[in-house]
């Protein structure tokens, strides 16, 4: 009996070994003998883009949805439908001094000097080629230029920064009732300025001392940092973005709302120093950084990268725009 038990035990071991050998050599061989291959997501272009940007076009920018592209051709402001290629010149009496697409609108605001030497704020809607007068700002004087414009479509307010030569200049506020007044600006050397979308408040920087101020009521926006900073922008959710600088490039970004103490704002450190002009924000309050040398943009909140070809133009909420070597406009959707 003992010999029989031993025999069956040996037989069981041999049978089990045979099964394991068969599984190892023939059945499971493909389950672990493999190589990992990275699958790279192909760029997805926005459909039906049919725009070829003419050589020599300057100050190129797209409307919020990418439906229209604006550029300066000599002294004319041209607006083109990116799908049909139809182009129009905005009718003006004399010259365009400044223009900017309104947030979340396919409407462009611009400042022109008319034949009488008056500086006018107007808008243009390319959908029906309609031009609308907003307000006369001031009379033109020698060496006058429009440095900047900050707008809010929610409060329907415009802030226009006008300089007279090397002077300090003035910031004019135009509201929904087309009332106009000069804003009391504390800066000796006004830098960037932005509006808070849901409030009639202007944030601006004084480049002479590195301070930041907010209007209505007037107060200083203080930060407990020794390094210089720059106002980068404000997104549609009223989140303010400040860049901490090192040798004029951004090394980290502080962000938060005006209602919060700045000591409680969040901080995002960048992988490498970045120009202020290469930092953007989307409607989800995410930060997007352009890497021109790599022809890619990166959402530093999600880590997702999107490649583009040619010359970088801008980042919109859903895509990155560029002009390829054949001058064709390319709009590449962000990788999600």
C-alpha cells in the first residue's frame, strides 16, 4: 500500500510538471514575451481651415473660436473667414492705432484716428461687416500711441491706455452707457493691465517699482516675495496669474482670486524659465506653456502636450494656432 501511495505521488508530480511545462512553452509564451511601444497621439486639426496668410502680414490674431483671423496689411486692418477664405478690410477714415478681439466674441474692438484727428473707439462684426461707434476718446497729438486695451464683455467696459510721447499718458474708461472718464492710475510707468471679468475692476502694474494695484476701490495688491513679478493675465473665472521672474523670465506662477489673501494663492513651479508671452490660460483655469524650440504647447496642470508645425501664433481655449512653411493657417486641437 505504501508503495502504491508513493507511486501515485510521483505520478501526480510528473503530471503537474508536464502541465506547467506545456503552459510555459506553448500556451502562455505570448503573455509576457512582449515589448512596450509608446503610441503617439496624432495631431487633430480643426476641420475646414482654408486660410493662407499673406506674406508681410503683421499683428496676426484669431477670434476666440478661430472663425476669423485679423492682421495688419500696410495700414489696413484685414479680417478673414478662416473656413471660406473671404477677406474684408475694416473701413476707417485714416488709420488703425490698436485692435483686439473681445473675449468669447467674434467681434473685434479697435481704436482709430479719423480725418479730423479724433481718437475713436469702435467695434467691427465680420459676420455682417458692421462697424459700431463706441466713444470718442480724445484728440490726437504728436507722437500719440495706444499702448494697451483691457476689456470685459460681461461688464461691457473698456480701458484704453494712451501715451503721449514719453509722458506718463492716461487710461480712459468707457462703460456700457458710453460714459468716459480718466482712471486715477498710481503707476509712474504703467505696465500690463487686465480687467476682472465679473467685476468692474482693473489690475495693473507699475514697472518703475514692481508694485501692483487694483481699482474700485483703489488698493495695492501685495505679495510676500523678494523677487520681481509680472501680471500675466486673468481668466474667465476671475483667477489672476502672476509670474515670479528671474532674469525677465517666469520661473513660477502664483494664482488666485482678488477676494483671497495672496498668501493663500497657489503656486506652480515651471520646469524651465519661460517668456511671459509664452504663457496662456484656458476656461478651466489651467496653465498652458508654449515651447517654441520644441514646437509644442503643454498643459502643466494635466501634463498633456500638443505639437504644432511652423510659426506659433496663439493659444485659444481648444486649440493652438500656427502658420506652416506654406503660410497656411493650422489649428491643432489640444490632446485630452
